[in-house]
């Protein structure tokens, strides 16, 4: 799988978060900041939007698999709708934890 360039990551995030104020941070830094504060409601909302808006392969390109396991926490997954998507991420979490 070919990794995304920083510009491609920023494009994806800017399309997803078009309704929020622009942040001068680059995409890599923004993801890292939210990974450091997963207990924060804003970080959980950030990752919930990523999980519900991106396909699995785009998520893996944006966030490495070892960091993606932290995002697939019950506090984030349990707030995802529809139920089918929630179940897919719970299954993905069990596969990544192996």
C-alpha cells in the first residue's frame, strides 16, 4: 500500500473537517495531537468522524495500524452509527490486537 503524501493527508482532512475552523497544523501533527489526548471529547469526535467517513484503507494510510488500535477504543466505537459499522470496527479491533 502506497503511503499518502502530507499534502494528500491534508486534503483528506480538509474535506472531512470543512465545517471547522482552519488549523495551521499539518495533518500529521493534528492526528498526533488528537492521539495524545484520546480522553478529550474533541479528540474522540475527531476520530469518530474519521472512522465514519473514511474507508478502511484510507484510515490505514492516514494512521498506522499500531496507532489505529488506540482509536478503536470502546469510548469511540460505541458512539458510531450505524450499528453495522460499529460491529465492523469491533471486528477490526480484534484482528489488530492479535
